[in-house]
């Protein structure tokens, strides 16, 4: 069974759960999101992209 969800929806649910159940403050979630956008414009972006894709493949059990 394949479920297709937008990444924004998944991250929104994770952020909501972190705020609700872990007691993380909203400003911390905003800072982390802004830092992610900042990192996407640096030389580290390809390494982050490759690592993320590899992690998803390992967890999902898919290979190309």
C-alpha cells in the first residue's frame, strides 16, 4: 500500500506533536525551520539531500 502525503503536511504534524507533547516552544520550531531554509542555500545542501534520500531508501526498503 502506497500513501502519498505532501512533505509540508508531515512536517506540520511532527511540529504540532513536538509542541503539544514534548513541550517544545513555537519559537524553537520556527528557528529550526528557518535554519533549514538557510542551510538549503549553502554548500551543505547536496550532502543533506543525498543523506536524506539514502535514509528514506533505507527506512522504506526501496532502491533504484
